[in-house]
């Protein structure tokens, strides 16, 4: 008869926190006790069976998976299951002691287990795009949100496509009780749990897209198994993704920047320098709710309309192409040599022309003549060309309010002619040098990126 797990068992962590746990399992005593403590009682075996069922559901939604890295594999709780299910598995963990234990256990012996590799999830020793899937169970929820994002990014770098991980969510009675106890001052114990939104944001920030959230036991467990796929917003997956398209000859060189909607890379293409904008999955989905033309195509078309408007080419980055495919959208544009106005002005860049604001006014006038409105003119959205010192537009993903008014009153005012189609541009032009709004927006962006938990 299996003994009941107790708080005094050597493998029961005695403290909270990732740094402690990272060290904790690197001990033979802990590794030797781990299975006994975790999996031997019938209740725990049922719990493991439910977790494995959820993992199988996630795997059933993938395709083309042959190789999996089980990270961290611990003592191989699921390594043997994966091997028996027909996958080629590599077990990986920071603790040699845990992996040695796995290699000894009868349930973890199978020809499909290719071996074990010591690895730190923060910097994996595996080559980019070297496996079909990475599976990470009972791990990420021990890690602080910032480190977790870095780890997810690593998973996305190494995995050709799929990432499967479990998370602890906040939609449980236990979480409610903890919130209440904390409010009443009865506990100070941390109890980090994620919402759907914060969990998706973590994956998104790491360039991954959540495809499925599988509750381990609906209503009765606070665990999810999450299936995500690589969103192709890291250079390696982008190169792979482009290989099968008619932009296979685009050579991605480096990352230029990252915004809320996209990640932008510098690349060489047909003898020139270009920029490749890879849209983030959430941005694609948000746009799809508002407009029937997909985001990449929408931006390309609007870019083209501005570029081809009489007299405008000198003010606009040349649009070169786009791709819209399931799970992947990108657009290709001339790579501008310059600095976004906000930073150029802040750093008193000597190349800003004294005529800059006059040029901007001319740009607005020509756009309106061509019936193009709502340019989204602000200091982060206009580049200062290093050669001419004048303005260059490069961002065209905003749906103009003239096409889609944000509320019915604005729509009515437009119809009745009480609001001019170009009014917003003229207003933005007049306060172009006032950075208050831009700085507030920037601050919000950095807070959302760095602070979500
Ligand atoms: C609770 S166990 C989970 C193991 C296994 N997936 C399971 O479900 O039984 C956590 C494991 O994470 C490993 N670990 C901790 N920090 C790590 C890191 N930075 N990189 C890789 N493994 C790590 C520990 O050595 C330990 O084996």
C-alpha cells in the first residue's frame, strides 16, 4: 500500500519561488522520493491520468508531430507515456538527479526515448527549430511571469511549431478564498494564478499563439493544458515560414523593432533592403472583427493608395507585397533609413529639416486631395528621413474613422457634414510637436508588456 504524501517528505518543496525550486530538485534525495510522493496513491494516479488525457487532447489537435522535448521531464512522469504513444522523445531537465531517476524507472523505458539532455529552460542548448513540439508540464506556473515569458520565447525558438504547457488559472474556488483571505489580512502568501487574457498575453509576447485551452477537470481543477503554436515572429521561424512562399528569396537579417500589432525585421530582397512586418495573431484577430480585408492586405492596399497618390511617393515607404495565409500574415515594404520623429526630436537629431512641419502639412494636403484621410499622424508614426530630413509614412494599419466611425454620433456628424473628413488629421498636425499623448500611450504599452501577470 502506497504511503500518503506528507509535508515532511524530502521531495515536498519547503519554500515558494522559482529560484528555490530550480535548486531544490537538483538533489538525489529529492529525486529518489519524487515519484513516491507524487504519483503512488490512487488519488494522485487518477490526477495524473486526467493530466495525461488533457495532454493527449492537445496532441490530437496538432499535426505532423514526430519529435518532442519533454521539458522539464523530472522523473519522466509523462516521458514514458509520450514514447508509448509513438513520439520520439528527448527528456530534458536542469536536474541530472531527476533524469537519472527517470532513466532507472521501469515505466520510463522505451525505444522511442532518444535520451536525456541537461538544460536550463531559460537558455536551451537545442538548435533553433530542431523539434516538432516542446511539452512543459508542472513547471511554468512555478516561475515568475517575466522569466516565464523568456522561457516561452525559448520554446518558440526551439520548436518548429507546437508548444504544450500547463498553467494554473484563477477561475477556482481556491483562488476566490485566497482573495478573500488576503483582503481580510489573513494571509500574505503569494498565490499567482493567470486569467485567460494574461496567459494569452504571455504567449503572444513570446511570439506564440494560443490555439486551445484544455481544462484538466472542468470546474474541479485549477489547471489548464494550453496548446500554442509558433506565430513566426522570431527570425528563425520566419525564415522557415517564408521558404514555401513566393517570398522564399527574402533573406531576413535582423529585428528592427516590435510594437503592439507586429514585429518588424530588416531583410535583403532582390538586391535591396526591405522591411518585413509580421503581424501578431491577436492583432490579426482584432482586425478581422472590424474589417473584411485581412490585416496584411489591408495595410498593403492603404500603403499603395498613399504611395500612388499624386506627389506623395517622396513621403511614403514603397509597398512591396504581402502574404495572407492561415496563421500567418506579413507585409513587405521599402526599408526606410531614418528615425521615428519622437526619438529624433527628443535626441535633437541634426538631420531633421527645418521644413519638416511644412512638409508634413504638404503631405496632409496631398493626401486629402487624393481622398485619403485619418493618417494617424503622431510622433511615433512618422519617420524622419535621414537623407532629406523630411517626413515619411510607414504605418497604415489603422482603419480610418471616415470608413468605420468609432461611434454612431461621429458617423452622423460626418454624414451631416458637421465633421470634416480631414478634421482629425488637421488637429493632429496642429499638435504634432506635443508629445503628451504619445508618451502616455508609450508608457501604457511598456506597462502592459512588462507588468502583466
Ligand atoms: C515539479 S517538476 C515537474 C517534472 C515533470 N514535468 C512532471 O510533471 O513530473 C519540476 C522540474 O523542473 C525542473 N527545473 C527547475 N528549474 C528548471 C530550469 N530552469 N530548467 C529546466 N528544468 C528546471 C526541476 O529540476 C524539476 O525536475
